[in-house]
C-alpha cells in the first residue's frame, strides 16, 4: 500500500513541465512496468543548475523524480554520481548509509517498496545517463 509520505513527495510538482531549455535532455522507459520519464537538465561540467521533468509513471517514480529535481541543484557532479551509486547499492545490500543531502530517499527506499526500486531508480538512471556519468 502506498503511504501518505510517498503521495506527498509525488504531489510536489515544482519542477514538472518541460521548457525546451536545456543543455542535456533524455527520455527513458522502464521496460519492466512501462514507466517513462523525460528530463531537461541545465548543467555545466561541475554542477546542475536546473532540472525539469515529465513522467508517465507510477507514484513511486513521480516521487523520486520530484525529490531528485529539488535535491540535485548545485551539487558537484562527481559527488552526485557517488551519492547516486550509494543509493543504488541499497537495492541489493542492507544497512547502507544514505548521504545526508539525499536523506529524504529513506521514505522511498525501504523494504516495503523493494519491488518498486526500478521505478524509484528510473529518474536517477536518467540523470546519470543524460550527463554521461
């Protein structure tokens, strides 16, 4: 069952809506469930200054995209890649310490949602692929 925290995360639509203004753009689809995300990022070689997105997806993917779009701004790209790598380890290891700046992901990445991790990681994979990290 979807809890209220996930619905609350997904309902934050601050960065929803593509503007056709980007340095990097990507669309990815989750072949397991059919979730689709399109991202527009404005980034230089050091950091991301803006992320806009649109999804045709479940609430887990929407919540993840919303969180990412708000959390990744002005983070060094190397640090971001390392943080995302740590998050992805959670899918196969327990007791992983989530980086502080991404601590809100604890609401999504728990054993209750294990079967939805591909949905949750789709926006992360899209950012990494768009930036070729």
